[in-house]
C-alpha cells in the first residue's frame, strides 16, 4: 500500500467526516447543476413522454390528466430531478468511489476508478435504452382497452411508470461492469461466473419479465438481449484476465495477488 493510502487509512474520524462532507458537497453541486439542466429540458422530455399517448389519442381518446392544481408543477420538478440524477451520474459516482477507494491498494484503486468510469456511460446508455422501448410498452398496455373506451392516464402515475423502466434498464446495464470489477479485485473468478450462466440467464429473463408488460414478448426480448450480451462480454473479459493472472503467477518468482494487468 502506498504512503498516501496508508496515511488515508489511518485518518482520524474527524478527517473522514471532512472528506465525506467535501465529496458530498461536490456531488450535491453536480446534482443541482444537473437538475437545472433537467428543468431547462423539461418541455422536451415531456414531449418525448407524451408521444405514445398522442399516438393513442385518436384510436382510444387517450390523454394525460392532472388531478391537483399543483400537479403540472410537481411533475416538471420530478422530471427535472430525475434528469439531474442521470446527467450528474458521472460526477457523483466518481465522488462515491473516490471516498471508498482509500482502503484499497493502488492497483485495486485504479480498477475501482475504472469501474466508475465505465459505470457512468453504461448507466446513461441503459437509461436511454429504457426511453426507446417504453413507447411500445405503453402501446401494448393501452391495447387491452376497447376502442369504445377512453384511456385517461394520471400524469404522475404515467411518469413514475416510465421512470421505473428507465432506472431499471440503467442499473441493469451497470451490473456486468460490476462483475468485471469483482473479478479484477480477486473476489469473483471467471470459472465461477461462467459456471453460473444458467442462473444468470434465468435472472435476466425474470428481470426482463418484471420490467416489461406480461403480454409484450418483444419488449421482454429487447430488454434481455443487451443484458445477455453485456453478461457474455463480462465473461470473456474475466476469462482473459484470469488467464493473464495465471501466467503472471507461473512466471513470477514469488506469489502475487490476483489483479488485472496494468
């Protein structure tokens, strides 16, 4: 462990509190900036959210409705906060891992930072993917009503439904990067990951079924396919790492910790 890491490891409680406060302030500032950006983009985001409803307006007289006087403002505030969390995710993820990293060695710390660097774009990509598939889900669910019925959607409930889908796909896209990081840190072997592929496939299928309408098999497939692809990529990366680590151990005069090669 480096001198700096050792010094951080023996930091008194007051020092840890100051460090946590400093990084929390940075994360909060990034979130505030992200919320401000999200508030400026609220109209554009609402247009995207309304698009599936507008397509249903002619066939099923669908519309978004607010049941309180402050409903429209509350909805815009919620959308701004949600967008702010996504926009500021690279910053607050980095601050979170930077606070947790001092207990690790220099090499372990490097791969934790690498995970945070990979997690941010994967999370954003997953959220964008969720945005692309939710219109089909809305269409399928609304299709259960008769053409003679009116589809009156509560705006708050509708946006919560979309947010859950978007967050779920965002988090799902990050999980393979977490598996790779655990492998780099010597916690999860490639053999164990590969041997559990059946359970992983079942887990992916269950997750896809939970976040998509039961009657929409295509949406379930669209969610499961990228998750399975990312899991397969994680297995390949961990296999490559473990083989390199095994070669290093064979050629090294003394044992080394199993970590990713530089």
